[in-house]
C-alpha cells in the first residue's frame, strides 16, 4: 500500500497524500503548508489523486482539501490556489526570515 511522500527542491514542496486516510491527509496538508511557508517555499503541491467516489458517498481527500481551501483553512500560509486533476497547488506567502534546510515528511509530525 502506498504511503504519503514529500519532496522539497528548495523552491517548491510536493506532498503526495496517496495512502493516507482523510483526517491524516488534512493534518499533513496543514503542517506542510505551515512548514513550507516557514522555509520560504513558493508553492505547495498537494497530490490527492482523482477521487472517483460517486456523489453522496464518503468524503475523499480531494473534497476535504477543496472544502478546507474554500473555508479559509490555509489562509495563514497561502495566497492563492489552483485546482488541477489530481492536485491542489497552493501559492505560499513565505516567511520574512525563512528557516534553512530541506523539508522532510518527518518534519510534519
């Protein structure tokens, strides 16, 4: 079974949420947004997959991330978002004094 993965190239962070449960994915997404902004990254790509669940069925990571964005849950760190097939891309407002070093998945716990 896949597990969440995080890649940081120094400009952008990609968090692949495949394998995470919905609540875990939301927690990881919030932590990644905060830490990515603190480290001066410009974008955060939240890879959630296609979410082929039919309307009225259980909640998916895709729908929960979209709802969280629309509710303003990422406003402390993000200035904009683009929804694409399988991914939510957040434009981040970097910290005035960014922390050095690459971000790893373990930094989100």
